[in-house]
C-alpha cells in the first residue's frame, strides 16, 4: 500500500524511464495549470508560477514538488439539468443549453500489470466516444483529473489526444494550452482550481459549460464547441462526460 502522492511519484518515474521525458517536462503541466488558474476567480490557487518555482522544494515524493500536487481545501459546485420544456417555462434561451452527448462510468476491474487508473480511463473514455459518436479530434476542451502533474500526461495519451510517450513533447509545443490544439484544464485543473473531492467532478462540468457558452473570459478557448470531463476516484471509479454547445 502507498499514499496517493507516492503512488503517482512512482508512476512519474516509470513514465520518464519509458518515454525519455525529464522532470522539468512533467513540471510544465503545473506551470500551465497554475497560469490557467490565475485567470479563474473560482480557483484556490490564482498565481502564475515559473518553472523554477514549480520545481522548488518542498518535495512531496520523488519528483513531485508541492506545486505539482493538488492543494487541500473545501469547495462546492452545482449544475441544473432541465428539459427543453422546462427551459421554455423558465424563459432560458436555448442558446445557453449544453447537450450531454455521453455519460460513461466504470468501476474497478482487473488490469493485470497495467496502471489501473490509466487503463480504467482508457476503457471509460472509449465508452464515452462510442456513446457520442465522436473521437479525440472532435474535442476542444478537456478537464481531467490532475491531482498530480503526471496524471495529465498519462491520461491524455490513453484518451487518444497524442501518441504514447509523446504527451510531454506535445505539452512543450503548446498543443494543450488555451488556444492550442485542445485546451486541457483551462480552469487550472485540480492543481490550481483545487480538489475538494466530492464537488470536483461537478466543478469540471461547470467549467466546460462556461467554455462552451463562451463565458470563460481571459481563459476562454476560441471556438469551443465540444468538451470532455474526466474524473477518477478512490475505489477506483472513473467517469467521463462529453458535452456539446447548443446549436440553437
């Protein structure tokens, strides 16, 4: 048994060994997400951080420093689900509606020697792609479970947003920035927005809805039409939702 930060520190070491990535590349996940969080008035951490600051002590475990780990804090989030008839009754414009194209969930299952969180993420995301009829090339926004910086690299690869072992290089090229090929954690992710456990997944949905409505202000990804949220949890369980902006 190991604490979560030790578990992901070991996965960081394995990823670097397998892919040839270096600690600075993994830390750049946190640099990006702290930068995004600085523009999010709802984020727990709202400060731009340099690579040097992210790499600085204290070290939590292995290559993971404090600023590469989610902070501890409280929070709340809420969404309202309405029918078209209900929206008309309450005078809510259809253009503000967001369609739920997929809602997939899976729980613990044997994956042999594979990383269980990654394997479960891959299986659940493929289920969501099948439900929606879409694929990674159709997604504009991703809010994923990045309680530790290495998670973003691992999950983006198994979700199909880049090839295995190439997430760190894609990150450095700006592929996952706001305005890049796909905006990953424009809210700041769990690293900056925060991770109050229960509300975290709902908070991801709220951020994607803001993006699809074009209401994210300084962190708005251009022409965002489809968003994906991803949450893993103790158990483990995994949930993936795919949302699309209204056409009306």
